[in-house]
């Protein structure tokens, strides 16, 4: 058994080596409203050891067989809770049923946005989400309207969660070091996380609008075949990055009620 897991580029692995930062990430969890935590991509367990100190049951999910072997050998306290699976393809209800759970991790940069989108799909069970991303992605998730980095990921996440950018992490505390800085964020599910509009329509409106973000909504949403009277509404003269989450909800309601 090797004392160290070899980082694999195709899995986007950069192992955190700073114990203080690992503990700081574990401490970002508020631990309220759930009894289970799922860590995605634990690697060699630098964050895992601090999660195991928390008053919750920690599970880890890891796609790398070498990491799974390492964790089984070094973390006997996790016996039966190390899952050799691909998080993006795995039905987490097999672990927790309908019980709530938090998600955390030092996420592989190449799938971090997909992890957030899957969390949004599972939001009824995930009251809290924390973790480390590429700095620019973490900032984008937490960004507000009126900024160039504000986009699909920002709106869809903030529709259901309060997003907080917590702190920046240097590239020097990883092995191997990435070429970019990292950022840690926390998502806390809103008390009322039900949209006041058709959810599928909301997702479609947001994604369509930002696909042509430099155009006004009057032009970017042409595929919706809107009535001439609706297109005269002042909101359609704006660009998508100018709209708050609430404005997108209002826009979706207007489109739903439109008769061509």
C-alpha cells in the first residue's frame, strides 16, 4: 500500500496539503438541519479527518480506485462509508434515502460546475453546500447582477441558495499546484426555495437569455415567439446580466402569461 496517491491529471486532482486550510473548510459547515455530510473527491482525506471530528455522519464518494484503496487503509473510522462511485452519475438517495445531507469537498475544477447543477437538482435534500473551486468559478457563483461574470450559474444557484464567497486559497498549498488560485464558498438553502413561476420555464429563460448575453432580452428570447405587446415591456430592453433572480422570476411569469 502506497503512502501517497498519485495525482491524476484526467481526474483534475490537486491534493490540498495545508492542514489549517483543510480544517477551515470543514469549519465552514454550519451543521444545522441535517445529520449526514457527503464529501466529494476526498483524495487522501486531508479534509475528511476534520469532518470526522464533527457531530455528523460523514460519507465520502471517490471515483479514483487508488484513493479509495488509500482511504480504506488509513480511515478505519469510515468503514462502510467510502463509496467508490462517480458522484455525477450516482443516485445519492441510495445512501441517504429522503434524509437531508450537506455536501462539501475540494472539488475537481473540471467538474465543479456540474457538481453545483446536480446539487440544485437535489436541493430539497441539501440544505447546505460548502467547498473549494477555482477562484473565478466560486466568484461567478456568488456574483450579483450588473457584473460581467454574473451568468447562468449565478442565477440558477442564487434562485435557491444564499451564496457566500468565504476566502481565497493560494495555489502553493496543493500537490501538484494548479495554475490558478482557489476560492471557498458556502451555499445555504433559502427558507422558501420554491419558485413563484414554472421551474422548467425559468431554467429555459435563464439559459436562453445568457446564450446571447450581449443582446437585449427582446432579441435573445426571440425563440419564445413573444407577442408584440409583451416585447414592449421595459424589461425586454435590458440585457440578462442586468436582471436579479427576482427579475428573472418576474420575466418568466410574464412569458408564461403571454398570449401570442
